[in-house]
C-alpha cells in the first residue's frame, strides 16, 4: 500500500508540474509566432524547469535557440529532450540539424538512425539521413535511404527527385530517367521533375533535350516557389518579393550546375534552356 501511495503521489506531482509548465509553453508559442524568440526561449526554459520530465518544452527551446543562431545551446536542449524521452524523434531530428550545420555528418546520421529506429515510416528522417550520407560522400548509403523512402511513399516528389539524382550518381542512368518520368506523372508541374530530366539527358550527352527540359523547369520555378511560400502565410508584396528571390536563387543554381558545363558557352544551348546569352561565362 505504501509503495502504491508513493507511486500515485509521484504521478500527481508530475502532473502538477506539467500543468504549471503549460502556461509557459503557451506563452512561448505566442511569442514565437510574433517573432519574439528571446522572450519565447525564456518561457520554454521555465517550462522545462517546471516540468523536468517534459521533452516538449526542451524540444521547443531547442528550436527557438536554433532560430536565434545559438546552436550549441540548441544542441544541448535537444540532447536534454532526448535524455528525458529517448523515443523523441523531434529531439533527434533537431540534434541532427545542428550537427549537420557544424559539418558533423556522421554524427547527424547517427542521430537520425536513432530516430529511424523509433519511427521507421518517418519519410523526413529517411530523406534527411540520405542527404547527410550524400554530403559525406557515402553514395551507396544515400541511394539506399532514398530507395527506401520511395518504397515508403511512391508519390512523394522530394523522395523521387533525390532517388533519381542518386541513381544518376550511381551510374544507373536509365533507372534515373524512369524515376524522373514517374515524378512528372505524379506532379506534372514540378520543376524538380523537369530539372531531373535535364540531368538525365546531360548524362546521356543529349544537350538539346537537356536544354528543353531546363527551359520547362525554369517556367515552373517561380509559381512553385510562390505556392510553397503562400503556405507559410506570406501575402502581397512580401510574397511577390520572396517568390522572385527564391526563383532567382534556384535558376542561378541550375545555370551553375557542372552537369551542363560542357554546353554553358554554347549560345544555342543557352537559348534552348532560356538562359541569358549575355551571362555566358
């Protein structure tokens, strides 16, 4: 009876602590939404103090510190959250993001492997782990993660796109072409699909077809960027500006891709790809 009473008392204390932390979590959320991240971090820190078994307060503290550029503190918060709740996928993803920013790709992958063990159907975890493997030069590991991601969700655009690029890197050119075709069947207005096809044609040495696919991708970049930015709540002039800037960055990256370097000085290719002739290197 004494043990049962002690257990119930501990549960009651934990519940009380969680309840007392809730207002701080709520205030932190409001402050983040209003761009007041320093104040939000203080609220999340207090919520974590009041709820020593709450991973959520520590995860949100980590997210806020990351946004503030205080990445070492963010990593500590994520690791604290993982210590409180070893099954926290959010904490592992947060830690991986910080480690990836620091160039510790093996460390980031290790965190995501722990997350994958707990959430094997989490597509974001698989794609992120594949991205870090690719950045580490471990192309086979990246290919496997992207392949598993496509098997998990066969109509996901990022999964198909990364899988197609990884197949190209692995020398599986026909398979890559089929993957990009599949992507365009799933999402006909996807700039990634046409850009992937341009990479596929470049791998085959077919510059004219690559240019045609690049032009198709270029026409879709800004509408795609606008659609994504609208989902974040941007409107009006701010939306217009952000969409133009995002499109300009994407188009610049396309033009700088080494896959098309052999044709970059060719006026015919540049016209076909809808690239400015005056900007030829």
